[in-house]
C-alpha cells in the first residue's frame, strides 16, 4: 500500500494528482455537468450568457467533485470490502482521510465563492443543498437505511439541469423541473441494474440495496416499471413545446432500446446483461440530452445557412 502524507500540500497534490482526480469520479461529474449545460441551453431561446455558463458549469462541476470526494471518505470501510471499490485511493492507502477532506472542502469553498460572485446566489444555494443531499443525506443515512435509498437520494443527482437553468435565468421554472424529473426517474433503473450485478458486494457490507432486501426478480420488475415510466416522462418535453420532432423520435427510439435491454435482464442465463443495461443507461441519458440540445438549436443553425 502507498503511504500518504500531507506535510507539503503542493508536492502531495502533484505526486498524487491521479488519486485526487479519481476520488472526484470524473466520468460521473462530466455527465452531470453535461446535463447542466443542456439545462442552461433550454432555459433561454438563444445562446446562454457566456459568464454564467462558464462559471456556472465550473462551479457545478467543482461542487459535484467535492461531493464525490466526501462520498469516498464516508464509504471507505465498505469500499475496502467490495470488489468494485477496493482499489480506490483511500482503501489502497494512496490518500488519507484528512487529505481527501481538505481537498473536498477546498473544492466546495471554491465552487460556492465562484457561484455566488460570478453566477447568482440561487444557483449557489441549490448547488450546496445538492452537495449536502448526496454527500451527507444519501451517503451517511439513506444508503444504509432503506432499499429505496437510490430513489430518494436520486433527487440530488437529478439537480444539475435545474442548477444550469437557474444559473442563466436566476429562477427555477416548470421546464427545469421537467428535466429534473427525467433524470430522477432514470436513476433507479440505471443504478439497480448495477446493484443486481454487484448484489453480493452490497450484501457483504450490509447495504440494503433492493436486490439484497427484495431479491433479483422483484428488482427486475421495478426496473421495468421505472423504464416504462421514464419513456413516458421523456416524451413530455415535446408535448409542452420545449423540444421538437427530432427529440421526440430520439426519445422514443432510445426508450425502446433501454426497454429492450431491461427485458433481456429477465433471462437469468444472461449473467452479463445487468451490467450491459447499466452501461447502456449511461449512454441513454447522454444521447437523450445531446439530442435535446441539438433539437433546441436547429432553428439557430438553420438561420446561419439562410
């Protein structure tokens, strides 16, 4: 195991930069920041303001990274016992608890200052509440308290589109809440697919994920029901005029593809299918929001060529 020292913070950051990057869960944060960008774009008819967009995305990203680092600290004991997480920096001794907390607090403070000064106080407050919701309410309490942990705790992870919307408008409207609802409904089938794949890991550390407490067959049914609900909710941006036909076609197609993956999970012989469903669910959300963004700017793009 690597030894961790914080005698020289600058030298420590340079020598352990990969470890610090890992505890921020960069792939997750990039997806969250992307959904925030889409929220910004859909909030205004034209291009979102440059300052609020740049510093809003940076602040949201830093705050999300801070929450992820705190999650690593709180979950370090269970991480050390689970096959999926045992090689994370804290269980491996590459970083200490103190190093991670100093890093997390630094990111949080920087994010809040940036959002308050360069964006607006509403975005800062909502971002901070989201950080607390994930890093404290979900990780400390909900995760170990109820098999509905990811359903309730998913509210924090669904906030980035709302944060992006608030960053460029200074308010939260029905459109922002609809984007929130899409990500909120997407979270359970996304995470429960992973939980099925890693059921034994969660059982080992007494984390009451749905496949552990209610069994895999029951969880499959819940994933199916949430996926059907997700397909229905994903059509609403078209129904309320927020998005056009391109988005509608993509939402239906992606939804059916998601449903196909979910239905295949009912075949117990396909042992790798839950993980394939989990991976596809990430691509689903990314492509859904990407097409939403493209659809929003089709009129502006068309005007450039006229």
